[in-house]
C-alpha cells in the first residue's frame, strides 16, 4: 500500500507539472494563432474536428481503459488490442476521407472536404499509439508520458505558428493536429520498447470487448453532447460564428481539460486497487473532488468576472464578441468539473452500463437546451450549454450514490462550498473590472479583487479545513509524507 501511495504521489506530481507546461503551451498557441488566423478558418477546422472526435471515440473503443484496469494483460492480448485499435483507426480514416464531400455539402462549405481528408491521418496515427499509451499508464510511467505529450505538443505548435505566419491559413491547424499525433507515436514506440506480435484468434478477449462496448457507447454520447453546440452553430449560423464560439470554448476549456483528463490517468489505477476497501475508496474520491475542483473554481470564477477585458487582452480586438460566451462557458467548466470525479468511479467499479444510461439522460437534456438556446445565436448556445452542466452536477451525485461506495453527502456539501465561494470571487472580479477602462488594467484589477475574496474565505473554518485537505494532497504529491497515508489512501478519519 505504501508503494502504491508513493507511485500515485509521484505520478500526480509529474502529471501536474506536465499539465502546467501543456496549459502554457496551448494558451500561448491560442493567443498567437488568434492573431494570425480568422474566425472563419477556425470555424472550418472546428467542423472537421467534430467528426475527427467522433472517430477518436470509436478508434479507442474503450480498449485502452479496459487494458489499464484489467488485473492482467498477456502479451498475446496486448498484441491483439494493438491490431484491433489500428484496424479501427485505419477504417475510420478511410471513412472520413470518403465522407468528406458529404460533410462539405451538409454544412454548405466546400473547403471542409479537403480539410477533412487532411485531418483523417490523425485517426490512423492515434490508432497505432493507443496500446503504447495504455501500457505506460498501466505501469504508472507517468513521467515518460508527460515528456512525450509536452514534446509532441511543442513541436506541433511551433510548426503551426510558422505555417500560419507563412500564410497557410486553416492548413496550419491541420498540420498541428497531424504532426502532434505523429511525433507522439514516434516517441512512445521508442520508449515503449515493444513490438506487437501477429494477431491470434484463440486469445480470451471477451472481457475487453464487453467493457469497451459499454464505455465507447457512453463516451460517444458524451462527446456528441459536448459538441452539439458546435454542430448546431456550424449548421445554422456558419463558420464565422462557430469560429468565434470555438475560440471562446478553447480559451476556457483548454486549461480545464488539461487539469481534468490527467487526473483520471492518476486516479484510475489507484482506485482500481482500492475497490475492496470502501472507506478508503470514498475518502480518495472526496479528497479528489476538493483537490480537482478548488483550483478550477478559482480560475473559472476569475474568468467569469473578467470575461470581457480578458478576452480582448488574450485574443485581440478582432474577437470583441466572445466575452459573453467566455463568461457562460467558464461557469459551465466549474460545474463539469464537480461532476467529473463520478467518471472515475464509473470506470473503476466497472459501471459502464450505468454510465451509458446516465449519459443518455444528460445528453438528452443538453441537446434540448442547446437547440432552444440557438434561437438567440452564439450567446444562447453558450447559455444552454452552461445550464445543462449545472443540472448535470446534482443528478450525477444522486445517481452514483446508489451504485458505488461513495459518500454522496460529503461530495454534495463540498461542491456547494466550492460554488458559493466561486460566486463570491466572480462577483468581486466583475464589479472591480467593470470600473476600469482598458483591458489590461481591468483584467488585473478584477483578478486582484477575486483573489482577495479567496483569501478572505480562509477566515471561515470550513474553508480552512478544505484548504488543508488540498494542501495535504499537494504535499503528498511532492513526496513530503510517507507510508500508507499518501494521496488519501488512509481512511476518512486520517
């Protein structure tokens, strides 16, 4: 148990450091490329990436997660998984090439066809890399993954900026996607030191398929729900409004997703080892929510309060209409994060059929709200998206508390505290930034006001205890404690 805690703590520290680097890189690319490319070009790429994303869900087919959580994976099973993912990736790449003219006609944008053909290569490359990544996660080699991800992203962003500067237009964005996937594949093949054997028929694969099918169905629904806003905007309003919305979405969700996604990488193998210890399992989940949501809350609340000046500051004067979208999406990001820890539990406990049913409900709600909101344009779509995730949070806690060893009351109380403090931070930042004229000082003044509220919140005993919980997780992540108590592996009274 002590070794498990140490490994998880080191993984959390390395993953967090890598994500800080990735956030900095992605935010830098957003800021620079927004000044080199037009909203219409981002809109074209956003349309294509919706379909690439659907392909990515099918390409993985839940088999990477199935391999990570499996008690054992034989060399024959691993080779079969590699060829399955590669075959699916190649088939989907070909399907996207063939469907490119149909997609272009559906959105009445001829340029979409060529962009879709270029981006289809990503599906093939990612099909090859899937099981290399899964094996490194399974072995908790988070440092190798972190270096590979950051290195691939750095190369791709540099190439995209150079291409955009040279006038490549939307092809700079295509180059970024393809090159990142290619560099990552090359690095992981070298460090993985593994070559797949030939596929074998008489190898037990049923458990992988069964887990993967339920997971891929729920992931596909989740992806469609999370991208229904882009589909509706591209279909009803065209590339320019979609490009405006896409930049607002990326400005908000890029740092948030870079915090959330790797948290699953670290949490999943740890929780998988705690399934037979309900008290410790529940304690890890509760502490994980605090450690994940408080940092996201602070950033999201500051962005809600300073959305108008911060958007102009980061994206430039050509993106003046994105402020209200950023404000609504930042609020949505916090609500998404509060519900995100439930995803860890569904995967760890093998509750993929239940996850599928829950996703069907939440996606139905989201589609209705986004379609209704689209009557009011870009801002209406963002409002529908935010409201859907606000409703998803309490539903998630209530749904999961019946199925898994979690403390729903503790999760709900923690979430309420986070939302209340976030509202106060956003309000202070909004009031103060609104009294300052130009974007730079207005943004700084709003951030300063919001941080004062965060500091004042520490005067409340309950918030002080939460701060100690978060600080404890961080201390363990850098290895300042030892033994069984690392990363919440001890009981709830620790």
